[in-house]
C-alpha cells in the first residue's frame, strides 16, 4: 500500500507488527498507556484476509486504539482514516473511527471526535471502517475539526458488549483533499478553513486564512449565513453563494473584486449591499471607484452615511460611483416629513434661528418655508439644547418671531450627516426616481462634487440639493433632468433640479425638462454653459416663471450658449438678511449673458426673459452684459425681453452703470431694447428745444441718463429753411419720468437727427 504524504511528513501509522508501544489504549497523548504487553492484545502474523494484523479481546465498554504520533491537520486539507476489521469469537462489537483533536493548548473542545458507528454482520465477515477528518464543514467530512486543530491522535473505538475478539488490519491515513478541492480548480472554499456558516459562529478567522491561501485565486463562499464579527479585508476575488452577517460598525473591504454586484451577493440584499459598498468606499480601500457593473440597484430606503458608516464625519479623497441605475422601491421610508415650529430671527446673526419650538422633530437637511424666507433655505445644523438652528442662507424678512414649516425630503443618496465631503463623483449613473424620492443631498461642507453623464428621472421634489457649502466648485456636465411634473401647468410645479449656495459651479451641456425652477443659485462665480432648460406647458397664453434663479447681487457669473426655453432668468437678493442696499455693499452686477437662444411660445404679453427683483430699496445695476443673444416668441408676441419686478422695491436709476445690451436679435418682441440705444428723431416745425422721448428702448425702462452722440441725418434748417450749422447742446434725464433728451439750439430749428443714448454711466 502506498504511503500518502503532506509535504514531507508520512501520514501512515506504524504497522502493528513493529510493536504496540506507539499505540495508546486511551487518547494517544504522550504518557498515555500503550497496548504493548497487554494480555488481551496480540499480533497475528498471517491472517488469511489481512496478513499481519492486531487481535484484541474487548474487555472495556469503550476500547480505544490511538496512534501516539501526531498527525498534522492543516487548513484546507482532508484526511481519510480507514481500516478493515472482522469478528473472530465471542460477542461481536461495533466499530468507529475516532481521534483526539489537539493543538498547543491541548484538546480542542466543542468539535466532534468520533466517527459514525459500523456494525459487523457476523464472524469472519470483513468490514471496512472509515471516516474523514478536516478543518472544514464539507459534505462527507465526518470529523470537522476547524482551524483551531493543528494535529490529531487517530485510531478507532470498539463499542458494545465485551468478551469478543476482533482482528484489525493496519490503519491507513490518506490525504483525500483532492476529492474536495480538485487540484485543477483555481478557487478556495472558506469551509476548508473552518468556516461554519451557521449565522452565529464568528467565521472571520476562517475567511482570513482562506484569503491568505487563495492568493490570486478565487475565494468561494458556499451556501450558508456567515457571521463576521469585525472588519474583514479580502484581497482575493470572491464569489458569494452564501451571505454574510456583520455588525454595522464592521467593514467589508473586497479589494480583490470591488464592485456593487459582489457586495449585493455578499449580503443578499440590494440596499444593504449598496450600504456596505459605500461603507468600504469611504473606508480608504484600494479602489477609488465603485462600479455598479450596469446593475439596476433597487433601494428600499435612503442611503444615509450614519446608517452605513457610523462615526464617519469627513472625507476628501476622490471617489467615483459609476455605471449603473438607481431605482426606488416605494415605501414609507421615502415619505416627506413636515414639521411646523416657531422661531426668532435676528438679521445681525443671519444664519441662526433661535427659540425654535418643536426642534427635536426638525431634521438636518429640512427645507424651511414661511414669510420672509427665500427659496431653497435648508437646516445645516441644530442645537436642541439651545433651541437653535443653523441655516444655509439668511432670511430676508427682517427681525421677528414667525411660524415656519420644515420639509424634510428623502433622497436616494443623503450625505447631510457628513460635516464635510469633497471630490465625490457620480459618473454615468441613472437615477430612476419615478416620483418616489429625490436624488442626491450633498454634505454640509465640501467641494468639487461632480455629476457627469447622469440622468435624474422624475425626482419627487429635488434632483441635487446643497444644504450648505459642499457645492463649492460643483460640476454638472452632460446630464439630463426630467421632471415629475411634466404634465402640470407651470404655475403648479414645485420641483427643482439643482440648488447651490456656494461659488464657482460649472453647469454645462445639460438638459432640464419642466421643473418649477431648473436651478436656484446662491453664491457667485458660476459658469452656466451650453444647457437647455425649458418650462413650458400646454396652456394657451400660459404664464411662465424663473428657470434660473440667481440670489446673489454681485454674482460674477457667465451664462453662455444656453437654450432658455419658456422661462426667465430671475436675479434677486432674497438670501440677504438686510435686503436694503447699504453703501459699502455691492448691488446687482458682474453678470454676463452672451450667445444664448431665448424662446417663448403661447405665453402672455407680460412675459420677460430677464427679471431683476430687488428685495429691498436702494439697489441698482453696476455691471451687466447682454450680448449676442436671440430672443424669439412663437404664436404670441411679448412686449419686451426684460423688466424690474417691483414687488418689494424698484431700482435706483440714478446709479445705473456699465450696462451693455448689444448685438441681440428680436423676433416676436414688440419693443427692441439696447444700451446704448440708437434713436432717430424728426422735428417738423422749427423749435429751439427738441424734446426727444426715449420711452421703451432702454433696458429696464431706464432713464435717458447720458447721450453719447448726436448726428444730423438731414439738413438742419430754421423756419426760413436756411441752414443751421451750429452744434446743439444736450440735456439728459428730462421729463417727469427722466426718459427724455432735450436737444437745444440757439435759434429755432427743424430737421432729423440720430442719437446714441445710455441709461447708465459706462464706468
């Protein structure tokens, strides 16, 4: 018979004929009594079936035979212990393979150390007795000893009635690992390293050992529920058939194959799998990108950082979520929470609401509404003990105690409980929100969040929400936002695609369809380029509203090459705690609107594409360029392209400066406007003073503040038709409305002139 080996260690026990001093009568440990010299044991030199063998007369209820040298038990290896026996005389006993599971500390408790019992059918009948021992719980393994066992003393037991003689062939120990793990396969089974998979036993050590043994081969987690009690890093690629159970604080890092489908398989649930993948991604794994592998991830609840990565407060490394879809499974987890409360506002502490009632029920990330509150103001922090809330933007309503409503929308990705999150990217992700949830809520602070080639389909309330300053430098490129209110009239829509509070966002080459507003933008330095946003509806003579809302006065923004469809650009200072102009502050300015296409259809005469709405007195425009745009109204004409909304206050026309309206094209617009504007005027009868009206041609119905040039376009003659060759002198800001220019001559004159008039000072 061949000797099986593991490495260079012989497994075959010493043959009986060489002496019984290495064969124990008990457990096989050093110092245990041997069978040498025992009167009830003898070597039979030439049995007809076995050749040389051992004959024992059974005298004890359990008669044991153990080889006293240690047989190594290695993780992932399986040994078969076998022999043949036959009854010779007397009572016929039962037989089983048995052993002692040991390590450096002694006997390993809690593992099965006896194999199945075999019955001998009669005298002289040869019966084979065998059992398989190994570290893993595999089908066919009789003695699963786990990773704690490092060696065994192996043999057999005789059971049943005493006073029977039995002959035993030499014991055979064989390495049968290949029967469980064929050598040609490139995978490792965690059960081979002691994993139990009962959902209770902590299998972490077995997973670690299996991962080390796997190297670059695949790690297989077979059917079962495997409890992992603490952080686990698996560098080998893993295939999950069974699932894992882990405490929320424990992190699974699959560095060998980091993708969403593997995490979903690991936890048997799509939402939990996404949580665990995000937990790992924000845990500094060796991967900066979470690949959804084209999967449609069905979320049953919002993904909040405190739920999947408790204790995480800040993160600034680049991370990417890419290549898949996010779907919402309807349920109560997505229900908007509405809380009413009173609070006191002091403009001198502009971002704090004090004395807030019912504060325990107000969540961070709630949107505040009420009198004196501008659009898109959110709760960024709260101090329940002090009854104070920190807000994302000031309130314009002035000092008062008021009633407010706090609406907490639910988002697929909710980062509101992070103090700071920067450099997070969503790339090629489709948010299938279907009116059940909003899209993404950013952290309280941070920078350089990026959305690229993403789709936001039917967000319930919001697409991308910034509750603080994490929108700093945010990029939204090549995305499409489809409203959940497409069939509603414009005046009934409440959804908003994007809001920002901080500076320097880049909103480029996107498409926004029928939201209440496409973007509410606080802060400045924005670059809004190449987008198409439209907010029309099916109504005849329908009303239209702001598509882009700018809420900072000196906005320093560029709006270039966009398609602005059935909505306006609205410029306000609604996020100003002291909305009246103060001499040291900036008023409305630093806005460039160039090369855009503006369209309206089926709207009213009173619609305007550019609306300035001061929320306080004393404001003016000091830096606005509207250049090279196309304004076109279909079906119904509009009166003019721009206006001042005087709901709260008008502009101070005495302080207008550096305003350029040039090179624009007008179709279906009754009044063309420009600054400077070219005016032609004819005086039929001779007069020393010509009153030239500049009624509607200047932007925002501004005053005729300055005349840049006067050119005679015909002969200037007196009442006798004699040529008048002198230059006239000019008076601007004439008439009760300051919209006339007086052309003064030293003698009554008549004729035609062209004037270039400004409603501002150019510097």
